[in-house]
C-alpha cells in the first residue's frame, strides 16, 4: 500500500472524520453568518427598523465580497485536497500561495470600488429615501474592513483542508466574540448607532484576519516558499473552476437581494405594508436563511477534504459513504429549520425589535412562505459542494445556478408584478422544489458512475 493510501483521510471511520471536520466548519460558518445577525439585532433594538433596512441594502455588497473570497478560498481548498490525495506536493503549496494572493487582491479592489461608487451601489441594491442616511453611514465603515473579511473568509477554507478545522474555528470565533462584545458598547453605551455597529464588525474581522495569517507560518501538509507566490495562470484558472460553485451560491444571494429589494421598492407602495417594512423584513429573513445554510454548507464543506482526498485516491466507496452522511445530516437540519419557521415565526421576529402589528404580520408570512422549502434547499446546497469536491466544476456550477438564478429570480419578478410583495414570496419554495429535482439528476449520475450499474441517490442515502 502506498503512502497516499495510508493517510488518515483514507483510513479513519467516516463518521468520526466528518464530525472532526464538519463541527468546527459549521461553527465557523455559523459565526460568520451571525456577524450580520448580531448587527441586525442590536441595530433593531437601538435604532429601529429603518436601521435594519439600511443594513439590508448594504448586505448584498458584503455577500459579493464573500462570494469572491470563497471563489479563491474554496477553490484553493478543493485543489489542495485533490493534490494531496494524488501525492502532488508541488501543486499543493503553489495553489495555496496563489489563493492567498487572489484573496488579498480581491479584498483591496472591492474596498476601492465600494468607496468610489458607494452611491451607485446603494441605488443598485434598492435604498429608499427614508433609510439612505443610515445606509451610507454603515457602508462607509464596512467597506474599510472588506480586505480583512475577504482574506479571513477565503483562507479559512484552506486551513480546514490542511487538517486544522479547530484552528479555523478559533480564527472565526475570535472575530465574532469581539463583534458581540463591541456592538452593544458602541450602539448603546457610546450612542454611535449604525456607525458603531459597523466599526465593531470590522474590528472583529481584522482580528480574524490576523489569526488566519498567523496559521500559515507552520501549516501541516505543505510548506510555503517564495515559489508558492509566483503567479500561475494555470493554477488560478483551476482554483476558479473548483471554487465556482461556492461563488455562485453566494453571488446568487446578491442577485436575489438586489432584485427583491428593487421589486419591493417598486411594488411595496401599492400594498398595505409599504416599501420600508418589506425591505427590512426580507433582509432579516435572508440573514436567518443564511444561518441555516451555514449549517448545510458547513457540513458539506467539512466533508470536502475527505471527499476530495479519497476521490483523488480513487477510493470511491469512502466518497459515497461521506456523501451519504452529509445528506442525512442535512435532512435533519432542514427538517428542524422548517418546523421552526412554520410553527413559531413570531419568536424569531421579536428578536429584531418590537415593531407594529403590520410589520409582525408581514414578517411571519415571510418566514412561513419564503423559507417553506428550506429542507430541499439544504440538500441542493450541500450537493453542489459535493460536486465541487469531486472536481466537477461545470455540474457544480449548473446546480448552484439552478435554485437562485434560473428559478428564483424570474419567479420573484413575475410574481411580484402579478401579485405584489406578498406574491413574490412564493417564488422561493417553487425554486427549491425544481432545483431538488435537478440535484437528483446530477448527483445521481455521478454516484452511479462511481459504483457502476448498481445505484443512485436513494440507495446511497439508505446506505
């Protein structure tokens, strides 16, 4: 048996391995999602729903930054796992160096664009006259922290792929804890409002970035050299191909938010809710949605080193076994979330401040309808990461695009125009159902290839 086959990813029990990688990964992604939720909660209590509407307008720009961070980071992590599984040490350290350079460049470019084109960006994402002042104030500060956010978010994926999920979690939690402590101090004690919330966020992001950078002094499975940072078009292209699914998953949220916000501004005044209430509520619901997807994608990304290594080593039985466990975990997460959203949405709404009866009515409707297909969405998101992990970027991209871009966006526009802001909420569960069918087709085909003529998705879940 060669050295590759003796690697712990090829030998240790799959359940134990998946727990080892997924739990820290889920916690890291959950903490990242909570950055925005924490701001929403404190701003809702200290400023009101117009403050939350303002953060909702800025939110898509931060998600766009995350999308580009994961394009480089998750792509680099997938290539690292595949390279280690094949025993390609040169490719391992070169891809990490390229990923680091890409994350640094992306962060600086996005900061410059955000500062230079702030007004155009706010208009693109549906700012209203009522919340414009808060939105401009919040975005000015948040944009300054974008380089820290991009580098930490992207390279944390590489730390996990290097076999250090615990450290990855520590780096992310460090920033979140600082944000959690500083938010109420800035908003309530110092009376700094949305400016203070944004400042607390970027201080936490800077701390996470410093901890992430420190890790690469002594990584486990590769050694960074000067040659690691030498530009390579081939490696950057491969990183982009493997990271495209993660990129699409996030950038689709940006597109959905932009379209939904603009449809709310257009159609909201014709409803009893107006525009500002739906603008605030949809932002909150999307961020709660992000927490559930943090669990879903975190489980799948946690399994990525196991899947990628064993696929590279052609140990397909372990690949199928890992996916089976990822799928079962997502079924549990999606079922619990769906039950929570359908049974007690008002409890979630009240976390973000005590508003009018009209506000609460629309918020409960939004949770129940817009997130009604969350179970199917969890399976689709995790399956897209699985396809990315086995080096199938085209199929991963198609699956990522299907839910949010192909099905959801047209549905939001059509239903909003036909039935107003209440009607557009039904676009999400319809998109979840259609993309679940595509998941069955694409992932089932790959599993069938791996096991010959014997099975598909159903037998893998049962196995």
